[in-house]
C-alpha cells in the first residue's frame, strides 16, 4: 500500500509573512501557534520544530518586517532629494502608521518579552536598532557637509532623536487621546527646525 504523501512545509518567509498579516488583520493576541499553523497548513508542533518557541517566531517575524523596512529606508535615503526632505521621510517611516500599527505592535511585544531573552536575542534586537541609527548618522553627517544642517555631534543627536521618536511612537501605537500621528509629526518637525536649521546670516552693518 502506498504511503501517505506529506504536504511540504511552506518556506519560512511565507510563514513570517503570514504571521505579520495575521497581526495586522486580527491583532497580536490572535497569533497563536495553532492559528498560524492552520493558516499555513502546518501543525503547531511543526512550527515549534522550525522556530523553537513563540518568542523566536516573533523575533524572526520582526527581523523579516525590519528587512522590508530597511529596503524602503535605503530607497528613501539614497534618492536625489535635499537632506532635510530625506530626514522627513526617515521620520515618516519610523513612526507608526496609527493605533495598533502591526509592526510597532510586534516591536512592543518583543521588547516586553526581552527581559527573559538570551544574549543572542538581545544582540539581534540591537542589530535592528543599529541599522536605523547608522542610517540616521550618515544622513545627518551628509546634511552638515552640504550646509543643510547646523553642526551637531551626529551620533549623539541621532541617539536623542531616536529616543524622541520612540517615545512619540509609543503614543501613536497605543492611541491615547491627543497623540494622533499628524500632531506628532508636527512636534517632530518643530524640534528638527529648532535643532538643525542653519543659523541665518547677519545682515551687513549699515
């Protein structure tokens, strides 16, 4: 008697894309191993064999999502546009799209679980942060060289700006009143104008 032919497992990228789509459509609380397995035609045990734990699945999904954002960030930051315009695009990409943005929902959950994570997981999270930081430092450095930005310590300014963006992003993602995305973008724009706009030349003495 012929054996039962097993259905091949989908590529891991398809599993990660499905996990992200489920977060976007149903919320993170609905993303269980059993529910994901039903979507991709795998058992929860098979998923655990591939990923080891739900924590690892979430971190892999975050890395996959960040990889896509990294491609988009690279496209925005290398286009032929003034540095200030590209900085605005960086900020726009960094902030959540709105309440319960799936990428930020996932980020918050990974952060929440990171207290019990091992050193390797912490290093992978730091690598994600580091990519955003390096791109911002490079953009600030370029803008200063072109005269678009006033001189600042690019590394220190990038650290502080990303901390500001993280704080605002929490408000946008969690959705308290008075913290809608448009208002937050206005706050960031005012901060960047005050912090980076080159000083105006003094008029010649009469």
